[in-house]
């Protein structure tokens, strides 16, 4: 497909970097979606097993749109009460044989659906963070 911008695609690789701090990993069900100029993509369950999102590790998942889009935000929802602390989420265009790094999101709050975590740690159920494109030194 000639002349399509690198940040427009149907398939994106999302790489989640979980903080290495104690109790930052989770076994809770985690969902993600991408927003774009005219809407948002479907909420997708992000898991390959109940051992995903371990503290200090990276987890990668493919997110697909039906038609090519330019993602603006990465959104994450923690359905459970086991807190998830993310250092970052990277995004790469995965339409070709080799993913092309595009950007990163940082500044994630603790994510949890537990009211006690909301009160004690300022955790939130879900959050959308704008993608910072062309942060190649951080990718």
C-alpha cells in the first residue's frame, strides 16, 4: 500500500512494561483499547495466561482494527482488585513483517478496581494516556 503513513495501520503491537516495584504485577483481568480521531476501538482482553503482567517484566499483545487508523491514546482497564503499575506502554505498527516502533505512553497511575486501592494509593479502574510519537530515544 503506497504512501500510507507509518502511524496508520490495522495491526499494532502493544508492549507493556510493568514496574519492578513490589506488588506491581497482577493476575487480574486486564483490558485495553486504542482511541483514534473519530472514536475508539473495541475493548480487548489482554492475556495469554493468568501469569501475565509480572513485576519488572514486559508483555506484548497485538491490537487490531478492522480498517486502518491513527491511534491517539492507549487505554487500559483493570477489572480486578490486584493493582497493576505500568512504567510504560510502547506501540509499534505491526502491519509488516517487522514491527515499526512508533511511540510510547508513560505516567500511568496504579490501576485497580478495588475501592481500598482508590482510597489508599490513588488507583483508578482505567486510564487513557496520549501516545507520544517519535520518542525513538525512549523506545
